[in-house]
């Protein structure tokens, strides 16, 4: 999935994605996209570990980028995010979110997002539902 156009829009102005250090990555598959985020002072807990909230934000944002790439001209907003954190990640590591589209309806998209550390170990698994709003002409 080519996420270049939506990534350029995101990087034009300050927002949650840029504040937390997210980088969106195109993939060769039409139903997947990726994002990377270095664990640093922008997204860690005071104890030096990746914040669970930052992990959920990464998952919701990569799913939103995926839905927006599939539906140009639409507003794609998250309406449900549910995740489980299974392992901590220390500051200095980088996490990668792998998002795969599970359902592409006319108004709802459901994504499965697995977040892994540099060693490829599962950190969090997240399900995201996006509502697709068609813009009026």
C-alpha cells in the first residue's frame, strides 16, 4: 500500500503522529501498511519504557493512514481501539507497527495491528475500527 501522499499531508504540520515521532512506510501489499517509532522522551513513561498509550496511538494512526490511503478524499476516523501489551520496550529501541486490513466495508474498516521491537518480538497487539466519512462534493 502506497502511503506517500497521506504521509506528506501528516508531515506538513504539527500533530500527534509527528509529536510522538511516527514514520509511515509503504508496503508492496494492497492490504498492509507499516509505521516505525523510536522509543524516546516523546513517547516513554517516566520509568524509561514505551508508554502503552503511545503504542495505542501508533496503532490507531497507522490504521488511519491505511484507511486514508484506500479512500482518498474521505475522512477516516478511529471509533474503536482495543489492545493488549505483552512486553515492555526500553528507551532507545524502535518499534514497528504492522497493520493488516481485516475488513473493508463502505463505512467501516477493521485493522489488526501487531507492534514489534527491533528483535521482532511482539510488544502489543491492537484491533482498530475506522469510520469512513465520505466528503460532500
